[in-house]
């Protein structure tokens, strides 16, 4: 290990990177970092300090180990040992129940050493740390501490993961996590934004089928009923229809078919209500029949369509127009949407090995 680090340290030239505007205000500005090629003496000293830190760790003297690693990161930032030191520090902070400190340390690493050979592992650690703020730690690690449930912090950190590694395999999942948390916090606008970015930026991701169906569910959850504006109803219908066409093998197909029937009936109900207005209130049978037929076309096997057929038969029979309007049953969508997202939340698991530092 010593020889490997020494050889790499002699030839490695680390280039600076300007940190992007931080999402979190607790990311402090970086001290000056030395990016000049290290001298043999600097490599040798950093190597000695690193071995010393490892020895402290084996002896259970974590405080001294962290102090020694910080010395490497501060005074020998141009050696190959510096990013390894920061990674170990973050692992210790995580183990001590300090996820914010651990994330901040990994962010120092990302900003200083974007070409670090274990960069993917750093991103995995950041992803795992972000998840810890909503109780989604990997199996076998520290459970959610009292007062640590901080959904806004979790969303900010997942955004940071996305910013740090937009082409990582974890990037689309980070966006889906943001959507899940936002939905749970009743921030539907943010949830829709996250899923929209996911669908448009990562069309080949394995999470795309779930994202499409979830988007339909989000819009379905915004539907107020047949008597209100149908913009969200049409959006929900569109996503459910696209989902069924694009992903016919998905495990969510039965749910999508049920949801599509539900939202279609609401939309058909809106046409039925317009027909009722023209027929019952104004006696304009021609206009009423147009809307009744639209209700039948939109959702032919629904209660709204059956009621529309009854009205058309009454009109064609020349019967006197009724004094009262049909009333549709209360929509059941909201409970279905809540149950769907609750199930996705319960399914959310972090791989046990994610972000583990040897």
C-alpha cells in the first residue's frame, strides 16, 4: 500500500475545481488547497501519517485517527493520501451519528478531488447519508436518531448528489427519492418537478416505469371532482395511458388500469354534468346530447356513461325533462393515491453495502 501510494503521489497532478453554489448554507467555504505536484518528502510524510491514523483506528483511538487524517487533508492536500483521509473521516463521522458532518466532509472531497479514483464510492456514501435523514439507512447500520427526521435536508442532499454526479446510476433514483419525500410532505409541485426531470433526463433508467405511473398518481391526487376544472384529470389520464402503452410488462399495470378507469369516470362525469346543465336547467336537448355522448365515449363502462345513456333514451323518447339532476358517487381516488405512495415508501430500501468504506 505504501509503495502504491508513493508512486501515485509522485505522478498525480490534481487540478482545482470551483465549487458550484451550494444548496445548503452549512457547506462552509474551502480553505486554500495545494494542488502542486507533491515532493517525495511530502509523499513520505503523508504516507507515514496515514499509517499512523490506521494504527490509531485499530487501537480504537478514533479521535486521534481523525485528528491525524485531518492533518493530512490540511497540510498534505496535494498527495494521494488526502482524498483517502477525507473519505475515512466521513466514515468515522457517520459511525458517530453525525450525518451532516459526514456529508460536509464528503463534499469537501468532491470539490477538491473530482478525479478521485473512488469517486463513485463517495457518491454512494453521500446518497446513503441523504437517505438517513428520512430513516432509510442501509440494513444493519444506525437507525434513525430522535429528531433526525429532516425531509427538507434529505431533499437538499439528494439534489447535491444529483449535482455532483448527474451521470451516476444513482442520479435518477435520487430524483425519485426527492419526489417520494416531497409527496409525503404534501409538496406536490416539487414532487411533479422531480419526476418531470427524471422522465426527461433519464429516459433509459430502470426507474422510469415507476416514475411515469407515479406522475399519473400525483395528478390524480390533485383531482377535485367532476364539477371542477379537468386539467389535472386530463394530465392523469395522459400519464396512465402512456404508461400502459410504454410499459405493458410492469407490475403496476393492474393498478394503472384501475386508476385510468377511475380518472376517466371523473372526466366522463364532467361531461355528464354539462349535459345535465343543458338538459335539466335549460332544456336544450341537442347540446345536452353532445355532452352525454362525450361521456359515453370517454368511459363507456362507467356509471357516468350509464346515466348518460338513460338521459339520451329519455330525450329520444320525447319525455318531459326531469326536475332534478343525477348525482355521481364520491370519487375514491385520493385514498388510492395515498395507498400507492405509502407502498412505495415502505418498499424504499438502501443496499447494505452502499457507501461502505473499507
